[in-house]
């Protein structure tokens, strides 16, 4: 029976004797929860965990030059039905918008031309490329030193973006929607983000069922990591995302957030996107996404304290301010 190891992460300077650490030594753990299907979880000392598991948990990462520190991924979605779209900004003003995102604190800018929120509408790859083209025209001219990500499920769109300055292929289908996507990853030697979902097409938001859904998410991500490894993609290029909001109920989303440290055992940087999502609105009774900012930042802080590496957000300024507070705490330990 498969065992899953969840390091119980603490944040702070006073690690207990015998503790082990994430790549950032401000995050430590002396206890690990062992989880198995059909059995009650139990706690063991960190030194009793297999060394191969510890190696993955403590794995250092270098994401386009960002080493072992929390990173903000700012959203720049050009789909007309997105939470934050810029479809009406003229070409000569777009650079001001991007400058503002960077100045607010975005380390990475995630560009998308198709919304994948619930009840999204599929768009043709040429339509998607047309939507994002105006941004990528600017990248080589003005932003060659900045890090861009392409949020797409389509190989043709990804190839266009990666050819024109993107460094990360962020695919909510984990390269399952388009079989040609793996060839793009191999050709471009890019970073790739694998997100848990319930299906590669419209089933992205199919309800997640089963008692052991946390372990099912883990297994899905492990299988997709193995898929990439089988094609010669180095693990150092892989990012994982548990897919908050995609087919998950309110309680499931909260369970994932509370147990996010389980996914450190996969040995890849963890990305989480929960900004303004519907489950937050259910908690605070707020239907308007733009009024979920404070709650989004609070949840992002909880994730950062558990060692999550990348936070994907719409509200960059507010998240950046939170991260400055967090880093100030670290520097004064």
C-alpha cells in the first residue's frame, strides 16, 4: 500500500533539535504525517522518513533566476470574459499597463488568451494567438529581461509565445488537451507547469469525487511528472499546481490549502492560483470577484507560510505588500 509523506511545515527561526528543512531554512519540520488509503494517518519523526523522500521535500529550485524564495505571478489575461482583461487597451498604451504590473511587484507575468473559469468558451488557437500577439510584440523590444509565462492548453499558442519571449508553459490541462504540447516543451526547453484537473477539455471543472481526493490529486501530478520525465524533460523544469477551484468544492479547496505541504514530497516548485475565486466568495458572501482582494491575500499568506513557491494573483500590489511584510519577518529572525 502506497505511503504518502506530508511534512508538517513550521515557519520561523527556532527549529527544534533534529529538524529538517525546505530549501529555504526558515521552513522546517520535525514531524511528518504518513497517509495511506484505508488507514488512519499517523505521525512520525522527520528522521524516520526515507532519504529519497527527504531529498524531494528539501529540493532546491531555480525558477528563471529566482532561487528558493516566494515568487509572484501576475495575471495578464486578454480574454474578454476574464476577471482582469486588457482587451480594450490600445497597443500604444499596453506597455504602460505592463510597466504597472512590474512596478507593483510581479516577478512573472502570466499571459492568457482564453479564460478557463467555469462555463468557459473554447476558442480557436488562431483567435487565442491574435489576442496575445500585441503583448508579445512588446516583449522583445522592451521586456527581454522580464519573465513571461503563457497560459494555454494549445501547442500552437504555446509555441508562438515561447518563440517570442515566454519562458514558462502554464497548461491547466497538464499537456493532456493537445498531444503535440510535449513536442513544444522538448523543442523550446521551457519550464512547464502541470495543474491538476478533472479532464482535458470541458471536464476541467468536473466535480472531484472520492474520499481520498488529496491523494488522487497527488497521484495525478506524480503521473504527469513521470510523463514529462519519460520524454527527457528534467525535473528542474517542472512546476506543479493542485488546481484550486477546478472541480473542487468549498471544503475540498480549503482542505487542499490546509494540507498544501503534502505536495512538497513531489520535489517540484508549487504554484497556487486562488486569487478572487468563487469559493472565497462563498466564504465571505461576496459575489463580485474584485471585492475578494483581502481574502485572497490572507489565503496567499497562509500558503507562503507553508513554503509555497509561486502565488498566481490578479491583485499584485496587495500581494506584493504582504510579501514585503513576510520577507521583513524573515530578515529579523
